[in-house]
C-alpha cells in the first residue's frame, strides 16, 4: 500500500513543530513530577478515584520495564532509538515531498515526538536527575524514563467460570507518560484510518481462462 496523495503541498516544518510540542509537554510534565512529587505510593495523586492517578516511577528500559543485558544494553537501546528518530524524520520529509495525507504525516509526527521524548530521558536524565541505575558505567545514556500516568484497570483473581483464564491472578495497571501516549495515539490513528491514509493498489485485469490476448496492432 502507498500513502494517499493530495494536491495540497505539505510543509515539513509544521509537522516538526507538532513533534516539538509533544516533546515540550512531555519534558515539562516529567520535570514537574520529578520536582514536586515523591516517588512511589507516598506521592500518589488520585485524579479519578482509584482508576486514574499520578504515580512517580522510573522505567529503566523499554516498554513494560524490559531491559537489555548490562552494562552496555542501555547504550545499544539509545543508539537504536537515535536511528529510529533519524529514520522517522527522513520519512516525514519524504511524505511531505510526495504530498501524502496531512493526517498520516501528523500521526508520524506524534510518533516522532514520543520517541524523542523518551530518548531525552535515556541520554540526559542519568546526569540531569541522577537517576541512572546503580552500577551504570556512565550517567550518560543510562538515564531512566520517568512515568507518571497510572491507570489501575484491574488487579485480582478472574472468575473461575471464565474459559482458560478462570481463577488466574492478573494485574492490569499500566504506568506511562505523555511520550508513550503520543506514540500510542499516532499508531492507533493510523490503524483506524488505513482506508483514508493509504490507497489500495488496483489489480491489473487478467484475461479469462481459455482466451488469448489480441495481437498488438502494427
């Protein structure tokens, strides 16, 4: 599938400004949480009962706290993120030159802003906020990502009557940040708007069985 093209010219600067807005909001929220909140449960701030809270926690690795082997796994992860940011930036410029749908480029800008937001944590927070894990060879590229949006969906045993999962204990309480949210929203919007953002390739007509193509005229 190819991105749908429009007749209206697109300016890459507008979409990079959208990514910059995401980065600014993400970094401002992380600074405020680090400055004014206590880590863990003592500093929790309920926003919507027990369902939605602000909860200051540190994520040492990728999504869901997955870590690469120390001591240089974090540096490899940061290097991969740098390459991804460069690739996304190039792709946004390419989409603008090809006059792709503005909505699709905006989604890519949301993903770019979220990726840069978490990359800043990884590169600088070990030095700026001194939150590098114990034993890290250097504070650079070993910062931990600050998460704060806590959605307490469910924690407990599932009913025994449920097939396969009945009686099992589950914990569904994701903790994330504005950068994660921006990436999720960008990906979700692309999936929900595939028919608008991408043009389907039309299959070339095939001759009916048993018929031969007419010879070309000379």
